[in-house]
C-alpha cells in the first residue's frame, strides 16, 4: 500500500506547486488589472525593452 | 473579473458631406482638408499629431485601429499646467519620487482603444525623459515614470494633452491605489480552493467505502493531512468571518457571520475530535468547500466599477487649478479672446510651437497665452485674487464679476436651464459655469465657504449610508441563529438524559448541518447577478443593499432638467421662412465653431457641415458671426443681431422673445430665429404612466414655472409639482416625505440635487456620460435608460423575492437536516454529501432565477449568451461628450 503514500505525496506536491504559482501571481498584482493585458497583446510588437540609459538618469 | 469596461458615449453618425473622414480621429473633414501623404485630416491639429507620431516611429498606432486618435480641441500650453510643478501639488500627485526619477498615475479619460494603450505605453519614444509607462484600461489611468530633470510634470501633462490625452486633475481626488485588500481576497480564495480540492481528493475513498481496504493507518493519515490543510483555510481564508462575527457579538447583534463562525468552529472542532479518537477522517472537505463557496459569493458581490465613484463631494467637481492674474488689469480692459476652434484659432507660428514644445520644452514655456497670468493650485486661491474663467470653466469660489458682461450657467447648482446674463460687479456663486468668452472675476470668499460648499455641511452628508445590520439576510439570520442554538441545546439536553454518549454528537451535528451556507450564499449571488445584468444596461448600483432598498420604495421624486428633459436636437425649432439646404449648411458650419451650448445645439439640429468659415468672431453674451461662401452670417441674441442688421426687417415682433431664442441674420437680413427648448425625453410619458399607479410621484425643479402646464398634463392630478426649488428646498422636501414614513427614491442629476440624492433612501444620479462626474448617489443611471426605471424597480422587487425563496429552500433543507441530526441519526457520510449539494443548489437557483427573471422582463435579450465578454467601448466622439457635459449634467471637469 506504500504506492498510495507516494501518489498522495506526489499529488500534494503538484498542488503545492500550483498554489505557489497562484500566490506569486496574486502578489505580483496580476489580478489588479485584468482588462489591459488582453488589449496589450493585440499590438504586434510589445514595447521595446527600454534602454537602461534612458531611465537611469544622472 | 472585477473590472468593468464601460461604454463611452457613442456619437450619432455624422454624415461627412465633403472631404471624407480624418485619418487621425475619424471626424468629418472640411471641404479643403489638410492632407499629408494622401491622408486627409479634419484639422491641422490632427495632422500635426500624425506627423509627430510618424517621425517617432509610432506608425503602428494607426494600424491597430482605424482613426484611433483624439481630436485636439485646444492648443496645449505648458503654462496651463504650471501649477503641477508646485511642490505641494506634486506631493499629493506623485506616487513616488527620489529626485532622479518620479512616478505619477494620471487619469486620462480619452483612453478608448487598443491603440491608445499601445501609444501610451510607447510614450518613452516621444521624449527621452520618459521611462516606463503602464496603462490601466478599466480605470482609464496611466502610470508613468519620468525624470524630473529632463521633463517636468507640467511638460509631461502638456505633451499628453498635445497628442489628445489630456490628463484630468480634480480636487479631493488623491492617489487611487489598488488596495492590498483585493490582493488578500484573491489569496484567501486561492488557498480555500487549494484546501477544498486536495482534501476532497483524500476524502473520495471514504465516500465510496474504499478506505477499509487500506486499513486504519490510511484513515489516520488522511485525517491528519486534512486537518493540516484545513488549518490555514480556517485561520487565513475565513479570517473575515471570524472578525465580523466577533464584531457582531460585541455589538450584541446576531449578524449572519455569527452562526457561520459557530458552524465553522463546530465543524473543525468535531473533526479534530473524530481524527484524534480514530473514529473517522473528519469533515474538513465540507468545511473548506463551504469557506470556498462563501468567499466566491463575496467576490461575486464585491464587483466594483472602476471608473465610477459613488461618493464624491463638491471638491470632486472643481478643477485643481485656476488661471490667476498676477497684476490686476484695469476693469474690463483685458482682451476677450475666443477660445473656441482649438487649432483653428492658432497662428501657424503657434502650431509650430506646439510641435516644437513636444521635444524642446525644458524650463521656459514656449507659448505663454497671455502675459501676466499664471496657473495656480486651487488650494492656494485666496480671497481677493483675480481669476480668469474661460468658456465652460467652473467657478470654484463665490466671486464678483470684473469683466463687463458674463453669461453664467447655474444649471449645475440650481437646475435652472437658461444661463444668466450678468453685468460687471454682479455677485457670482461658486459652481456657476461661464458660457462664451473668457471673463475675469475677483473671489470674495474662500473655496471652503462658498455657496456650494455650504450645501455639503448639511446633516444629510454626515450620516453613514450603509447600515448593513438592516439587510434582509441579517434580519433572517437573527432568528435563524436563535433557533439553531436553541435546537442544538435542546437536542444535547435530551440526549444527556437518554444516552449521554450521543449528547455531544447531536449538538455538533445540529450546528454542522444548520450552518447557514444557503443563507449566506442566496443574497450575494442573486444580488451579484442583478448588479451584473443591470451594469450591462448602463445602470450601476453602488452595492447590493441598494437592491433591497429599491424594492421598498413607495415614493419617487423626479428632477426635471436633465432627468426628464434633455437639451438635444429635438427641442430646436426654427421660426421664420423655411431655410434652404445651403442656408442650413452655412448656419451649421458657423455654429460649429463656437462652444456655446446654444450654438452646439443648433449645429447638431441642422446636421454636420464643415464649410470653411472666414473672419469668425465671437462676442461674448451676444453672438457669433462669420463669412461662409461669401455670405455674412450672424447668430445671436435679438438685440445684438438686430443692432448689426438692417432694422427695417424686424417686422412686427411683439414683446421680447422667450428665453433661449437665437436670431439669425444672413447678409444683413434677419431670417428668423431658433427656439431652443428642453424636450421631454421620449417614453417619459409611458414611464410616468407605469409608475403612477404604484408609486407616489413628485416633480422638483429648480427651473421656473414656464413649463408647469406641460408637466401637469404629463403627471396627472395626484402628483406634487414644485418649481423654483433651491437645493436646500429639495432636501427638505425629501425629509418631509420620510417623516411621513415614505420610502423615497430621488432621481436627479447635477449638484443641485446632491443633497436630495443623499437624503433619499435611494438616490439615482442620471448622467449623460457614465465616466463623467456624478454627485454622491446609490445608483448611476445612463440618461438614455431613464425610461427603464419602472422595469428596474420591478426587477429589484423580483430579486428580493428570489432571495426570500432561497431562504425558504434553505429553511426546508435545514428542517430536514436538523431533525435527523437532532435525532442523532446523521451519518458523517450523509452530512458530507448534503452540505456541498445544498450550496451548489443555492448557487444555481440564485443565479438562474435572477437571469431568468431579467429575460422574462425583457431587460436582457433572450438570444444573448448568459455573460458575454465585456465589449470594447466604442470610441467616444470627442466633440459630443463635451456637449453633454455642458448642456446635460454639466459635470465636466476641465481643469
């Protein structure tokens, strides 16, 4: 019956991984604005990575 | 899921008679449009923005959406935004500042499409001082990082305004940060879902009796694992329930949370006892499932409308800044320059300046509109300051008129529809709006002591609105709790004598089974569904309690101006010989160039026309004139037009014309006059007929009695009609009704109704543009939906009946469950199945019944999918909303 223990532990592990992913997404504010990302992806090329020299200003 | 995309005002289709449509903004082009690269534009402003974007490599803006631009109405002037560089102002506006880099969140109401999002997030390509920008579409906000050394906040605002996204600043509205509470709500629900799913997985063998094959150690392990996983769910996810229950107990009020908390505690405690005693795996699956469903119900109901504010006080209506005169000029000597026409009125040099300003604006503003003027924050406005008010601007403090003449529209404050002509020295009240050219005034009272502010000192504004102790659910839960605890104690006492070993079990079984999950879910889900369905009809409810209060209404008080009547094309009549098509086109082309509400209405009534106008001139308080196709056309007040025309043609007019008459003269001959009347909204008659039988009706108007007869006929003999009502009168009238025990719903718009809206049991604010400012209210209703009011009230009543039916279902279920539990017969297995089944049945019943009722009442179409995705808002014609704002609610805040 030890296979049940392995299965349960594996199942829990998978669940915890997804819980961790959810906690991360909620904390990083992905649920704050659910409208704009849907529009943003419609533009072909996403905003170019901003040159660091542009924002780190002397 | 908690965000709502609101539809913007859709302008009526204007037929572009000549020249096609502007490549940038989509408005009809004039006969000889400015063109670039084979693309035509409606004005040089649009062309300028187009070439600017192209030079900056932002062409994609036009590929994302056809004609995505916003027409720039007035020249962008850095000096206008100078007040933003005031450290005190910056402190309230900036989200973050460390000297090198600042971040600000700006409200940009012009955001309307995917191209806007793209352009604003590529803003850094336009200016080297701008860093990363993020748009929140639902809130119409952009968070922009910038280097204050390279670009000042005022220059950033000017740059945004110059490409059509004018930031909106108002007093009283400080930083709107996403609350950490919402993040917590998501975490709570996620954790509860995790616990529910995984505990259920481990409980499945027990449901089917498979556990015996694995022996007792499996049962023990599953039990302890379930208890471990349920612990964070009970402590963290359900923390709000514990807190509310504790608060309720301390107030000695049996709110709904009290029995829920009792139930949760009983279930968890008995699970611990069972597992520890090796009797079974406990009830953690039902427990976490219940918490998960309860949280879902809360989330469902807590739908907020990002762009709407239901709690605005008068400060929200005032601009953040005013134009102050630095050196007071001699009385009446300042040049009154028409601000209409935007780019039309700019010289080519100024236009070049606007463009150059985008890149070169550093310290010195390139364009300074008038020498000796400065923009200051309204908080720094002092008594005795001389300020300049341009067309459509709101007077923030009581003041004395310095200029020779002014035309003040008090519709916002008093409800009086017609603007008041004032002479030099007249006392002007805060909240008035200048119509026509710029005027100069001297403030005589501080902002906080003005006539408008005094309205907010009324008692009605101090009481807190939402007393959730009175809600239907709490009324039911009060007796529910008493009955359940009584039955549980009685069962425990009974078994104590008969069979003491069963006593504790029956006590906890009763608490577990009677846990008011159905009670807790019925109201949130039904009301959440109702709110969602109504929002699709542009009817926005402040919260779920409003529905219950709406169902109790027996008296409806209606405001006249802006609520029942509307100032639109229907109310424009021409008196005189019929105009030819050419003449109509000339007049419309001329009227289009003025921002006076009368001109706009005439222009709209005659249809769009864009013939070029030469020598356009606006004389404030009198009228406008210009030359079109070689014809000299005058449009204005009787005295002015007659004075400028051939006097012999003023044939046989007796007496002075009614207010709201605009005279027309073509080539020196008076052709006739336009009579502008507020027309009653279509279907208002039907609405009043359908309301009249069931509700006591009253009409309150700040306007004079000239339309009394018309409304007496409409309302019938029973209704109370009152005219010349001040805001305080309206408030008092509502109070008197309430003292007679009536439940009053007030339907109104504008600040003049603010007190009455607040005092009434349900305040309904009627707005022309849902994104615009509306006074504090419970319901925000789009103006076109006013005729639906009767159905909305019926629907609210139906919703309350559905909730009651949900309670009955839950009571029957509880009767069944509790009687078995009290008899000590309840098997853990039955208990575990009954709880989720009852929750799910309530969920289905509440949502299904509310949607079905709405379909039956014709509020939503039968063919539409239950919940289609939020449609992208149609692009608001930039010209038309401003018309609404001036004529309608008058709630524009153009700083």
